[in-house]
C-alpha cells in the first residue's frame, strides 16, 4: 500500500495545523468586517481586508451534505467505505472533513475531534454530538 498523502503547512495554513496539533479548530476572523473566514488565506473574501486574526472555533456544526466514498486511490482503500461531509460550523463557515458517523444525515449536529497522525500532524474529523 502507498503511504497516505498529508497536508504540508504553508504561510497561510500553518496556524490552522498548529491548532489541530493542539486539539483546537482554528479559523480566521476578519478584524475589519467581523466575519469568519475558511479556508485560510491572506485577504478577507468579504471586504478584501488583510487584517485576518486566528480564533478558536467552537468545533460544533451541522452536516450540510455528505457522500460515502466507496472507491478511492490505494492510499485510502483500507478505510473504505467512509463518509466525507460539508459541515456548517456555528461561526457561519463551511468546511469539508471526514465524518466518523455510521449513518450521516443532512442537518445532523456534529462536533470536531482530531485524528493524531504523528507528533506534528493531526487531522480534523467530525462525529455525531452525544445527546
Ligand atoms: Zn472582512
């Protein structure tokens, strides 16, 4: 089996990955217009300000939509089948991630947790909120 490809932090994404390593879901918030921003970038997509700060997101949201992956490349075949979803976070942004949920449903409340890959990298996944 081929080794899984992993993200390589860069200038824009390093704070996101540093947060994930510490078990925090970090997103950007624009100091000019106050809106949250995801994915990480240098300029606010709403007002074009470059005054983007990093904040800790609640990690809670709902499933906007999802798919169940049944075919993939060799690197991920051991995990098949697995759901991948678009999650609407409480902060008003949408992010794609693995859903560690047996039967996902649109609108399902979910919360983030982190899959530790090694000392340097953890990946955000979402699981169903325990009632
Ligand atoms: Zn802005």
